[in-house]
């Protein structure tokens, strides 16, 4: 049986650590990584970002980053 493939694309930004997004974004990143790892036997998940150059520092290393 062929494995299902999913591309999950998000648009992270550099956010103030105390803002709502600054709190929620790292939780989202970790949740996505855990889900990818939990499903690894049945689903091939690729974590992707589309991001402005100035926001690249907000992207964790386990996401595939675009090349400029």
C-alpha cells in the first residue's frame, strides 16, 4: 500500500515573545513536529514554510525553508 503524502505549509513571522502569536507559534511548531513523528509509519508529512526574508529567524530547523 502506498503511503499517504501531505505537505503542511505555514507562514511564520518574527513575533514579540509576549504577544499572543509569540506564545502560540512555538506551540504550533512543536505540535506539528509531534504529529509528523506520530504519523510517520502511515503518512509522509513534509513541513514547509513560506516566509519573508526578515522572518526566517522564526522558522525552526525541522521545517523545509524556501531558497532565495
